[in-house]
C-alpha cells in the first residue's frame, strides 16, 4: 500500500521547488496531499499542486466544505508522514510555540506522525539567534530537520539558506516513512489452533482452542517485518495480513509441515496440538443404531512438535512454547520448558474453560532467567508484548535489522 505524505508548503520563494518535489514523490509511488499556507499561496497556486499531486489541496482551517469532507484531525491522521518543504522561519517559530492559527500549524500541532521539515530562508534569518533557538527546540521535539544548503540565495545574498537538494530531502523522507521493521530479515514460524484427530470419516477428537492467540502472534511478527509462516489447525480465525498460511488437520500433518519449514530464526508453537490420536481410523462412518457403542479405540500419543523443533539439528535461535494449565501453573510450565527444550514458555491458567475463544488472556512468561506475570491483556496485546521481547532478545544476539 502506498504511503501517504502530507506536504505543507509555507511562504518562501523555494515553494516553487515543491512542485518538483511532488513529482519526485509521485515517481516513488507516494500518495501526496498538499496543504498550502496563505504566504505559500503567493508563490504557488493550489491548481498547480492539485494537478501534480492528483489530490485536493487544503489551505483553509475554517472551510465548511473541507471540514465536512475530511476534518483537519482526520487529515493529519491519514498521513504516514508530514513534510514541511519549504519551512519558513515563521512556521518554525509557530511550531516551537505551539501556535495553531491556520490549517498548516493546526495539523502540525495535532499530529501523532513523524514530521520532516526542510527550512529555506535568507542567510541572516537562518543565522538569527531566534531561528537557532527554534531549530534546537524542534530537534528536541523530535522533528527531523533537513538543513538548508549553502549557496546563492534568491535574494542575491550568499550563505546558508537554500532549500536542501530535492534528492536529499527525498532520501530523508524515504527513510522516515519506512515502517519500524526490526524483524525484516528474519523468518518466523508460528503454529496455531487445535488439531483434528480423525476417528472415522466424519468424526474427530479435538479441543477448544480458537487459534486467536497464535494468529495474533503471527500478525504481530509480520507487522514488524518478519517473513512469517503460520501453520494452523482448523479455526475460524481469518488469515492474518502479510502472513503465509498453511492449513493442516492432524498433529502428524502439523509436525511434517513444521519440520519441512525449518530452518527459521524463531518458532512460536501456540497450537493446542491434540496429545493423542486414535490407533486406527474407522474406514466407514460409525453407525449410531446401537444404544451403547461397544467399540474400542486405543489412543496413542502424538509427536510433540515443540519438542521436535527444540531438539532439531536445525533448531531456531529462539523457540517459544505455550502452556495451558488448570493447576500449578508456574511449576508445570517451568518443568515443560526444561523437558521440551524450548527457550520460553508462555503459561496461562485455563481452569473452568477460561481463555479459550476469548479476546483477553493473562499470562506468565517463563524463561531461563526467571518469570514475569503480565497483567490481563487482549490477545493482540499479549502477542505484541511477546514480539517486543523477541525483538530485544534477537537484537542482543545481533540478529535483527
Ligand atoms: O504439553 P503441552 O501440550 O501442555 O505443551 C504445550 C506446548 O507444547 C504448546 O506450545 C504446544 O504448541 C506444544 N505442543 C506441541 N505438540 C504437541 C503437544 C504440545 O507442539 N503434541
């Protein structure tokens, strides 16, 4: 999906260069929406900006039409990045003071997005102590400043004040607009959902896992850039965006698919794999006529996928299991971590059917170093917190981007 840039053009002769900047941004497939200040209008016309950007141009804070179509807060939220180019000394001073007396400054005050500014002004204005103070404060406020270049200025004077080279501004925009993706170069594997262990062609043994937690982990890993393969048993959860999904039925299918997917950098086994399967599958549907079914099924243990991954020759750098317990949560989970050979266990109490299918989860994370109990969170938040930990741990091992 193309990134959305809100380009604010303030009053400087360099505003004419914003037309070329829009063209460069469009070539890179950015979606550009322009906001023009009153002084900016003295140098470029809304018509030229609309024609080049292909979008409506905004300039009026109190336009009834604009506010009903797209309010100024929505306009600032819709952007991935705000760029002020050129940024006049005046707009910088207003940003520092938090003044919001027109559309551009209101958007800058209301934004929760990164802001890049490219100042352009007369050399004396740039060198003025007031501007110097403002530049320092803007940097402290987290604004990215593309310093003006040195050369002959529009007014004929020489010095620092020319709008930076457009390709330089473009490079900074590209860097700032890139999402935070520390897991970009990493491969992750996630198992999720229950498994179905067939008894006959229509019946099976399963459990109450919904797949919500495992799917949320896959989504959170993908969001931070990992190349994620989600191997899922049958669930009604939608496939997470940006994740490759392989659907399996039984524990044996899941094991085969998981082992074929190795090597990966990180594996999160959140599936509630059925511990047993029937020793045989009746070839025909078992008839219901008898009031007592005198048929015997012997159940045999399924392979432990988490253990197989943890003890594999192609073991991922980080292997994480889940433990659903009805009693002695931490002791059982600690024991499970050692027995199965994984690095971490995310443990939760499921007494009384709690957790299954619900949106919230309360977990204890067990690692070699100890354990930490997290507050009750949504399953998405548990996934995000877990992935944050994964990033920190892989970073320490020098594995993240
Ligand atoms: O032993 P228990 O089923 O409680 O262990 C839970 C953890 O082990 C989960 O991470 C689950 O995905 C994994 N597991 C597995 N294969 C099995 C059983 C459990 O991967 N056959």
